[in-house]
């Protein structure tokens, strides 16, 4: 079971990682062609939407399991772990952003 969780975590981190590399690739672009890149705010919004969708999917599978609608317990556990990992990732990104903001506010010019 830990192999499945690791694979799902790697897949999720790869999807978030690919979003972050796409969003960061346009930050230092000198060409001015930023129509295809996602700005940082859009990246965060997308991450929150994905986290919310995973949470909704986990809630649906757990309710289906509890109601006896034929949902396998493994699917429910995997869905809840995916939602938990997505939330933890979003929380860590928020913590890093707040820490960077506080560090910048503490600088003296």
C-alpha cells in the first residue's frame, strides 16, 4: 500500500512541479512572449482548485464506502491520501510564501 501512496504522491508532485516550472519559465523571459506561461497567481489558483477537487473526490468516495455503494476501501484510502498530500503541499507553499514575504518586510533599504 505504501508503494501506491508513494506513486500517487510522486504523480501529484510531478503535476504540481510541472505547473511550477511552467509558471516560472516566463518570469525571467526577455522575449516578452508571455501568452503561454501561467503567472504565479494563476499557478496558485490552479493548485487550490486541484486540492479542492481532490478533497471533493475523497469525500465522495468515503461517503460511497460508508453508504455501501460498492466503493472499494482501497480506492477510498488512496483518495483520502491524495487529498491529504495535496493539502500538505498547498500548506507548505503558503508557509514558504508567507516566510518570504516576512523576510522581505524585515529588510532595510
